[in-house]
């Protein structure tokens, strides 16, 4: 059996993520997107060859950074499930097992760490006036948009003989009226969808009915904090409404549906970790429910570099209180909080951004930023 290179990751073959809205494509969810012209796979060959030849491809920088800090990366998780006997198959470029499509940036939220590529609210805001934040001057850029995104998605997906796992992201898929049209047009064994869970319960009921068509369904629910902090960071969120929908989801979802709660810890949301983890604790023994925490790298102004040192000890205490639970990313989060040096310049840019964001939205900032 051939030796598997230390840089190998099956996700570079197994996963394909495509946005016909902005002509971006990439492999796993943490890879750096690449602009394609006609062939969505045109970027893959070089990246795969690098991983096969022991080279840390730059597109996988997220996992390299996690591993450098001694954490368990997403690549490590993929390798745990990988059968080494299948390695030769990957040298022959098999068809992807999971295909993710973006249904467009239509969204009812404007999360502070998001951007126009994934939020129509952000696009409207930036088209009206740019945010002049030097360290993140490219983050809120607006890419040229394509027409008939859903039609292109359907045509592309139908070009595959078999789709094991179809993944749908936005924007907010359950806010996009054409999402169910896509689901009805394409056959797949399993489904995964990312949602902010801000829809009406009647939409959830419709989604539950659609789930009957799949062997397995994973619904990824995004939430990062509680109360006023959650409503500020995820502008457009009503936390009480989210809580009601979340409980409805857990009570009435079909048996084939697994819930993954994913939380992005920024220099703001991590300050509410003690409250948020207490909120999540109630649900962690629920069957087919998993909680994952990640840390923010971009925008840089909301990374841990803008977290003042005085918060770090209490955050680490709150993290330690949750170690008995199986929460993916928790150990890495603790390391990042503890080891990321405070950067005064980035912190000042963060304050400037948050002040302007709050001013444009005509809302108050619910916590001290210093």
C-alpha cells in the first residue's frame, strides 16, 4: 500500500463547493475560494497534487494554522474517518462525494463578521457606503453577480450520475423561495443545509416534509451568543424567536435529521461564552445533536487579536467548565484565546467598525468594547 503523505486530506477530493452567484469554487468548507471561468474544477488539480506531494497547499491555510497551534483540525477529523485502503482511488480523481451549492446571498441577517458575498443586507449596506477599515479593506468587497443562479445550480447538479450528499448554503436557504425548487429538482442520498433558523414554523414544517426524500439530513444551525449580544452581532436576529424555533425543531424534526449547532467565536461573541454555554448545556444530551465552536480569523478586526487581555482568564474558566462535554473545537478555542497576542491597532479598528455599524443600523452596542 502506498505511503499516505502527511499533508493529505480526503476532503480535497470528497467535497466540492460551488457558487454560481460569484463564480467561486473550493474544496472543503475551510478552503480558500478560487474564481473559476467555465470549469468549476479547473483549480483542483494543482491543489490536489500539492497535498499528494507533501506540500501544504495555501488553500488549506485554516487547518494548517489550527494544527500549528496543536489543535485538532477539520483535516484531522476527515482522516479519522478515512480508510487508508482507499488511498489509491484518490490518486485517480474520483467524483466528489459531497457537492455544496450556494443558492445566492439573499439573507435577512447582517452579521458583523459576514460580508456581501453571503448576505444581501451587507450588499445593500456596502453599496450605499463602504466601510473603511484598513486591515479588512477587502473583506466587504462586492463581487460581480451572475444571473439565473438557481438554474445553473440545477443544471450543474444534474450533470452528476450520483450525488451522495447535497449541501445547500446561502445567504439563508430557508429565506430563499427557490430553495425547495432546487431540492425537488435534484436527487441525492443525503442532504445538509445551513440555516440561521429565523423562518416561520410553517417553513420548518415544509422542510420536515422534504426531509422524507433523503436517507439522512444534517441541519446546521448558526448561533453564537445569547440575548442582546446575539441580536447585535447577528443583526436581524430576535433571540426569543430563535429559541422558540430551536425548541420546535428539536421536538418535531423527523428521525433522520441530525442537528449541528455551529458557533463562531469572535472577539465579541467569546465574551458571552459563559452565558451561551449555559444556554447550550440544556440541549447537549439531546439525541442527534452536536455542538461545534470555531474561532474567527476573518475579518481580522473580529479575531482574537482584538480581544483585550483582561477578558481572557474568565473566558478560559468558562471553557474549562464545558470540557466534560464532547464539543468539537473547544480545546482549540481555549488555546487561541490564551496565545493570541492583543493588537492595539486591530482593536482600535474593531471599535471604529462597531461604532459605524451601530450608527448605520441606529442601534446601541450592548457591551463595552475595551
